[in-house]
C-alpha cells in the first residue's frame, strides 16, 4: 500500500508510533505538565487563523523557499531539538540528522540528547544547531561550545524557558526514571514492542552521553529531573552576553513569549528569537505561541522561529503569515521514525511539502511572502 494512502497525516504516524513504542516511552514523548491545557490553547489559537480562498490564478507551483542565516532552504521548517531523542526510537539523532541533511533542513541537537555532538555532527552539512541547557560551570560551558563548533554545528540555541524542573505528572505516572530503569512493569511493555526492543538491545539503553561525560553517575532521580539539573543553571542577561561573546555564529534564544523581551534580545546581539511554550511541558499556564507571535513580530526585526502545536502544513502557513520566518517541529519526526523507520522522516517531509503546496494553491499564494495578504481579519 502506498505510504500516502496509509499515512496521509501526522495523526496517522502518531497512531502507528503509539503501537510500536513501549507505553512509558510514548508517555514521555506525549506528556506535558499540569492539566496539559497548553496543548488545547495551541490548537485553538492555530484554528483561529483563517485565510481567504482566492480563485482564477491559473496554474502555478508555489515557491516554499526561505533564507535563514545566509542559507536558502527549499522548505520553511526543520527538526527541533528533543531531549533523549534516542529513547523514542533507537539512534534517532543520527537518523534524523541524515534525513535533515538530505532534505537541506536545519537539525537541532539537545544537550540532553542520547548522542554527542561528535556522533551527530558528521551526518550534518552545516545545518546543525546545538541546543544548550546552560551549564553553571564556565569550564564545562566553554568545553561544550568548543565541542559543538568542532563537530560542525553552526548555530547555538539557548533555551531560556526551563529555569526549574517541571512536574509532568503524567510522565511520572508512567514509571519512567532517569536514567531509565526497566522494572517488571516496564519490561512487559517492552516485550510488546519487538522492533523497538531489538534495536534498543543492539545499541544499548539510551543515556545522556554528553552530560554523562561531565557528571558523576547520579541515580534515583525522577523522570523529570535528570543529571543535567546537577550541572546547569537558570541563565540571566549576563549569561546571554557571555554566550554572545563566546559563540562565533548564529545565536538563537528559545522559549520567548513576552513581546517585551524582543527588543532587549535584539540589543543583546542575538540572531533569532524562537517563540515557544515548550509544547506545554514546562508551564501549564502559558499562552499559545501563535497568539503571542504578532506582538513579538511588531517589536523586532530579527528572524522569528516558532514551534509548539504544529500539526501540518496549514499550521506552518499560519505561523508564517503572522510573522514567523521559520517553523520547527519536534514530536512529529519521532512519530515518523517509530512508525516507518528510516522511511518515516522523508515521508513526513514530503507530506508537509504537499500540504504546503496544496493550501498555498487554495489561497493563490505564489510565495511565502504572499501569505499575510491572504489572512482574514
């Protein structure tokens, strides 16, 4: 059966991934914190953004390209950094890096990924961004930046919306700990997912390899508190200035929701503002990213990246129409990998591309620059 017949949307990849992942792994990927109301606000906010259909434009193929940090990408989306990516599907970081390189998409590697920059860097072609959970110790900080640069990562992402550990009650109920301990309850779930189990056994249980190289072994932490919390700090403006002085390349600040932060960030010399509510994983009282985007756009000339709640090509167009320059997705890539293995990410890319083109055709948008003029209201 053709993949587009069987998996025409991200929701179909999610359903297949749910069957092929152990339950505790799926819960880690899916869970937010509190009542998980941010997910509902993200969806409701996106659904309020409407376009006016437009007719009699003749045949055309929309231009979906965008230039960011001097690079032209054929598509306006990329792969967000996701912690412990290799838990969701074995060796996910390198598999996604290869898919990103083939398609010319940016790929973000988390500080708390299950692969190091040196392991992932060779699979990228200058499109790698290293996401920093800020170390407290300056020596560790300098070493991480040097390693990321030497591994070929061109961009640095400072994540600022994780000043403390979130509770993630649903994730805690799943029984997952950090590092993962396979209790009898969890082993039964693993046994029901033979492909995940076989590949994980072959590669070894994923762990935070980069963090492990700096921290003594720590056990007994909850599922929301990993060894990274032993090393990192909550950054302030001085920390940001230090990073700007010590990173030669694009500096992105991820986790911005308050429009009042935009101008100071621009003044501090950052290269892009990343509007994100961490998909609700950190704070259940946050607004939808799409709702805050227009006000942030009005306060800065910097490129704006947006994530959280994106479920298809139409959502990407909504974000671009309201002022984003680029959109990142996280969970969707792991649904694709778990559902279809290495065929999953290329299928997702093609799916999103077709969705972009179809919806741009409906509103008569020949390029991404035409999108704001097609908005209703």
